[in-house]
């Protein structure tokens, strides 16, 4: 009862921000993302009578405080499979977790696939995204390949809130996301608590929800037609709307630092010079610059030279979660 899976991180073009059901992780709005080629987590899960307790080792370190609810998720899978065996979980990401990059999306996607396989549950991709979602919302999108939509769904039981690919990774393999890392420290407010605080206290949350369907439509069509200007403009504005919510929440959540602003200015200058690129920012200060392959080198070089940028990582569209043969233990 042992299996290993690999899953990539993803970055949203239309952001998920706010839950209508915290327990089942059901969002108020649908979201769209790109799965990132090469930013991956590998996870091996074994259920066995030989283990007296569950244990989790992430990047070589035993986890003492399970803040992300990994064991809750394992228990959920044990209940589904009707098994009692304790588990050993070993997980490794090929990007530094402390670099402020979201590892929970690739992490929960790999964990869910490995654990369900080890528990001998045969789930189709849709059901796998539904189960993964309950561990972490954005992780549901990392199950799928290329450009992905996670539907908010309307049902109370969450059975219609799942993710699926809009197009596979080869449909638009010129699309690039360059992550500019500006800090190594962990963010002070997690996405989970930040979005709850927003729903509870932000006076503009209703406006956000009113404009989401239009953003989704523009991005969905933009992806299908490979319309970079439309996708870039809409994604950038959607990110600014999400940060406007964060800033006007009580107490305010401001993730940006001077380095964040430096990159935003840089992107605008590039556009003025005729080099098309756009930015998006998650719940943290790092900035993701979107461009096409033809401009990747030029932009990456200049971006890397900015004072506040510590490191850049370039990704194209990547694969969904997969079972692999090579176990971590
Ligand atoms: C800003 O998926 O980490 O990155 O469902 O509570 O685990 P939980 O939250 P999480 O939130 C991601 C928020 C975001 C936007 C996005 O990826 O869509």
C-alpha cells in the first residue's frame, strides 16, 4: 500500500479568493490558472500496519506542527477507502518552500493522488480534483494539465465544484510565467485566514463577485484563441482587484513591499517600450511576470537585474498530477 505521485504548482489568472463553505473548501467564485512546468512536488505515501502513528517528512524535515491539515486530509482518504492503517508521508519540492512560492497546491495534489493510489481507491480526474480541493482549494487546479478552470459549483455537498483542463499544455506552449522572488520569509497572513477576513470585513467583496464572470469569460476565450493581450490585461486587472480587497479588509492585509512595486513599475515600462508583458501577484510580495516565449530572455535578464529581485524562475504550461514509479523511501 505504497504509491508516489508528482504534481506541479499553478498560478491563477483569475484568482480564487473567499470560501462559501470552509469545511468542504467551496469557493464563492470560479478561478482559472496555468499549471507550471517544472515547479513540482513529489510525494510518497505508504499505509501499513508496521506504523504506530502517522508521520510526515517534508524536504527532509519531520513535520511537528501540521498547520495545513495534512493529517485531516489523510484521515479523509482513509475513511473513503475504509482502511485503518497509519501512514508514512515523505514529500519533496524542487523549489524552496521558504522562497514564498505556493507549495501547498503542488503538495496537496501530489499527496491526494499518492494517498488514494496507496489506499487502492480508483478515482477519475474529476473526483480527484474534488478530493484534492478539500485539502487546499487552489491545489484542485494542480491535478490538471495546461490551462485549468476550477468551477465554483452551486451544490451544498461540493459535488459540482471541480477542476478540469480548458486546453492541454501544448495548446499554448509559448505562454511564460516568470516568478520574481523578492523575499525568503514566510508571509504573515496565510491565504486561508486572509480570504476569510476579506469575506467577513471587506465592503467591496460583493463588487469582486459581480465582475468575476466577465473576467472568466475573457480569460477562457483568450486562452482558447491564444490572445495574449486579452489574457494579460484581464489577469493583471483581476489581481489588482484581489489586492484591493485585501487592502480594504479589517485589519488591512498589505502583502506588497517596495520590491513588489519596483517590478510593477518595470512591467509598465516594458509595455511603454513595446515589449508586451503583464504581472500577477498572489497572497505575498513576489511578482509573476507573464510574457510570450519570444520576449522571455530579454525580460528575464532585465528583471533579474532589478535591485529587489533575488531570483527568477521561468515556467511554461505543465502537466497535471501523475503516478510515478520511483518512491522516496
Ligand atoms: C491568492 O488555495 O492556498 O493564491 O483553499 O484555504 O488552502 P486554501 O487557500 P489557497 O489559496 C490560494 C489563493 C491565491 C489565489 C489562487 O491561487 O487562486
